[in-house]
C-alpha cells in the first residue's frame, strides 16, 4: 500500500516501512524507473534517507536472489554436479563401509568380552550357590548338634536341681544304715551273751544229768 500526500489529504510525512519501500521499488521497476533512494522516497511521499536505504538494500538482495533462482542451470554444470555427487557418494560409501566395519569389529570385540565376563559371572554364581548349599548343610548339622547340647544341658540342669534332695535322701539312708548297723551289733552282742548263758546252762544240765545217772547216786 502506497500513501501519497495530496492537498485533499494533508498529513505528516509517513514513516518508511519495509512493506512501503518494497512496494515502491517494485512499482518503479515495473514503470521502467530506477528504484533509487530518492525515487522511492518520492514514491512513498516521505521517509528518512537512512531507513529507506536500509530497506532498499534488503530489497536489492532479495531481488538478486530471486533472479539467481530464476536462472536455468547449464547442462554441463548439471553433469559435473552429478559426477561430483557420484564421486562424493562413492567416497562417503567407502568411508561408511570402513566405519561400519570398524564399528562391527569393535562390537564383536565387546560381545566377546561380554560373553567371557558373562561366563565368568555364571561360574562364580554356580560356585557361590554350591558354597551356600554347603554352608546350609553345615549350619543344619550345627543346629542339630546344638539342639542335642541344649537338651543334654537341660537334662543336666534338671538332675542338678535334684542333687540336694538326693543328697538329703542319701544322708538319711546312711543314718538309717548306721542305726541298723548299731542295732545289729547290739543284737549280736546280746546273742553272744545269750549264747554264753545257754552254753553254761547246757553244761550245768549235762553235769546234773551225769550226777543223776552215776552208781553212787543209785545206792
């Protein structure tokens, strides 16, 4: 959109925006007029010199790019570009194959190392499992032995708790044995005394019997 200052539309000089500068320059070229800073400024009807120059430079750059994009590329350039592209592709393919082989070799080396480490880890796991099983068996036997020791200790404690009563009973039994022994001794003495008296009486009886049957006693 181009704003023109006229008597019917009196207003301050408009600011030179990018759109105004681009439209004015394109319009001047279409009219066959050089898009200079002065012509663009006149076309717009205002705007500072510095601002118009900045936008006009940008318009010229864009115009050159558009012109270059509209040019047809020569066939020999296309052929050379294609050949160069094929060469670059071949070089890239060889480099990619080298890199792929290098990566493959490195990967195979890592796989071998990992497999070796995995085998070692599995061997260690089996060894630890066997050791754990052995330790469990040893622990089970130890627990059985400990149970027997605890049982024997408990029995010993029970028996030990009965020792004072057994000692008392033994003392009482020994006292009874001593009393019985004394009684037996007393009985033996009494029996000896009575045996002596019996022998004396028997002798007296014999003597009396002999006296009675003697001839002198008969006359």
